[in-house]
C-alpha cells in the first residue's frame, strides 16, 4: 500500500510548542489532547498509522550540508519561512482518497489545515 505524509502547517514560527501549550486553558488543552489521542488510537486500530509526532520550532533545527569536502552544520532551518510544519502523521493506506479522508478528520480535530503528500517509492 502507498504511504502518505500528513503535515500540520503553522502560519507563524511563533506557533505553540508543547511548553507554550501549557499556558492554554487547562480544559481546552485536555480536550485537544484527548481528541488527538482518540484519532491516533483509531488510526492505530485501523492499521493505517505508521508513525506520528510533533516537531519543535524551526529555531531548534540544525541543517547539515556534507556535499563538499568538509561537512557544514548550521543551527537554522533549511529555508527561512513565515510558517513551518508543527507535526505529522505517516499513514499506510489504500490510496490518496483514504489519506485525504484521514486528513479531513485530523483537520477537524486540530481546527487546522492538513497537507497530504504521497511518499515516493
């Protein structure tokens, strides 16, 4: 089966991290976490979930370029951008329609856009 990469785009590098989310209303945060956990449990029980996770902000990135004689490490994202990917799911599903269906559910849970892209290979 093909695999799909579902990403949670954030519009700003100031989007919430797990640390800053602790500043949210505790009830709202608890509801959000429970909804994401329920979605992940359903993905797992359906056999679609390969892996999922949240990402730290771009300021924590290290970009490595070993295309020359000496590897260069830069503490910065690969691309400076007004937004970034905050989290992801990798799904193993029958086709793009199935991946988009899961993305619609994730979008509703997070009240956020979800990007769907097929993995090569």
